[in-house]
C-alpha cells in the first residue's frame, strides 16, 4: 500500500489556483447528454474516477463519447436509442452514478445490472428502489437488503408524488429522470432543499419543470435536446484549500472559476460565522453561477452547524471538522446522520481522526462536538478508501504541528485528480 506524509506548511497558502471540474455537475452533464437527442458538448472536463465511471456507463449503453483535451462530445441517442448493456455496469465508488442511472434505466425497455466497489455495495439503495417501484419500476436488490448489486428490468413508468424522508439530491434526481420517461406528472418534495444541479441542467437541455421552495415537478414524457455545458470548478474540492488557507497564518489564496451554487456553498456561511475572511467575486456563468474565492487567514472561533446549513455543506463535513479542530471554542455539528452512510461512516471516521490528532471530540448519533486544540498533533490515518477523508487528513498535516501520514492517499483521485500536488503548490513546497 502506498503512503504519503504531509508535513506542516512553513507559511500560508498563496497564489491563484483553479480546481478540477465539478463532479456532481459533470455526472449530470454526461447522463443528460446520453439521453438527449443530438450532440452535447461539455467543456472544462477534468473528471476523476467517479465521473469516469459515469462516462463508461454511458458508453456501455451505446453512447459514443469523445474526449479531446478537456472537451467531451457526446452523441446523444435519446431514451429510445440506448441499447442493453452487454455486461454489468460498474459504478465503482460513485453513489451518484448508481442512483441516477437507476432512475434512467428503470424506464428503458431492457434489463441491466449495476455493481460497484465494496464501499458502494454497503450503501442504501432502497431510497431509490421504493419510490421508483411506486412509478412501476422493477428493481431488485440482489442481497435482498436494499443494497446493490441491483437488477433492473425496464418497465413503462407512471408519474407519482413523492415526499422524501431525507433531503437527497441523488434520490430527487433519480425520480426526475424516471419522471422524464413516465406518463403524467412526477412531483418530489424534500424536507430541506438539496443541491439543484439536475433541475438547472434539465432546463438547459430544454426540459420544462416547475420548482418552488421544497417542491419540484416534471411532466412526462419529455425529450431533451443536446446542449453545451461549461463545467465550473468543484466547490467541494475548493473547500479543502479554502479551509487550509483560512487556518494558516499568512495565507492569501485566490481560487478562480469555482461553482458557487448556493445549494452547495454552506461551508462559506459556516466559515464566515467562524470569523473567516472570504470574498466571493462573481464571474460570468452559464446554467450554474461561478466565481473567484479569495481567502485570507483570520483566527477562527467555534460555531454550530445543523439543519439547512448542514445540507448545504453535506460533502464538506470532513474538512469542516478540521476547521472546528483549529478554532477557538467548542463547535457542534448536528443533523449529520446521513454522513454515516457516505463513502465511509464519516462521523465515526472523523471522530477517530480528530482523537488521533489530539483533539477533544464527542461522537453523537447525528454529529460531533469538537473542542478546538491550540495545535494539531501528528497521526497516521487510514481514510478507509474515502477521498474526502484522505484530503481532510492531508489538510490536518499541512496546518498542524507534526506530520500526518495517510495510507492509500490515491483514493483522492475519485474527485480531485492531482490534489496533493495542488496543495503542495499552494503551500510553496
Ligand atoms: C450528490 C448528492 C449528495 C452528495 C454526493 C453527491 C449528487 O448525496 O453527498 O456527494 O451529486 O447528487 P445525497 O443525495 O445522498 O445526499
């Protein structure tokens, strides 16, 4: 197994950087491009392993995708033109790939089987199986416990109204993609609003949908037409650099071309409440808002994160824990039970990491209570194959007082190709 030691930065993070393209938006651009009629062009694609799993899945369904420099050209086939895959579709580590594809394949006139890596096979799929079944879908969890491998027998679907128990963009998106093919209206209500990339991109591909507050509604069947999509930088990747710069004295970091969709940028509100100095300068965007983030060091103090703020920073939990560990006072992060069923049990794994770094932490069923330490100690970290845990560990090593050794650091490639090199460049090492 490879191992990486991240040593304390001798200075703050400086310079102007960009981060790889938004993983969440790229999954959707690929899938919508595949089911649209005509050509879709996706610009600025620098996807990691998760996005490549979605690209391979589209190809397995007969969709030609050309990748040249950072531009993808997708020869959309329309729903009717997708062909039965000749083998299992491997979603690898990507929950978004599996859940969104399930919504598409539920209405296609052929059978398919979705598999994934050990982490993905542990994650709950009943949250898409059950609501899709109410639309007429036939999806079987092979182990019988709601987890993948999933066997999908395509069926004609009927629109339905769904009230989700948990805010989930993946579930909402799977239902909207099924709704596109279903007869009649499909309505989805969430308890808190999750990221709205699917809604924005569906509109960019010519779909009509209505959304208001916690509701979104689509009439089916509808056809999509190919579109040109420019991918912004991934806010969830920028988050690791933003927190590192906020903590390290002497930092002044500019991150250009980052997606600043408000359903994703809860971390900016959290850090601002903690006293951070972050400026957001809007840039010209397309379907998604884009901007430059300018982060300067300032001493952070404790805060409380829960409810809507937690949903808007769902993927930032690991790095938020590092910010809390370096802040003055006791930070409470609640309503985070969903984090236990991400690529790893992020609540438990972060509690363990913080303890190893010498930070006082209390683990609750739905979150953590973290008391900031004067400095972080060294540790050896097993990220359990979870990209965001590995990257949070690297930031701990950079901002702490002693090296952090990360086992299997390459799992960061799932979302942020070249992460450690980018971090080292910003730190001038
Ligand atoms: C995602 C939605 C979120 C998020 C995940 C990506 C998406 O998951 O955690 O990393 O692209 O739709 P949930 O829908 O399970 O909350």
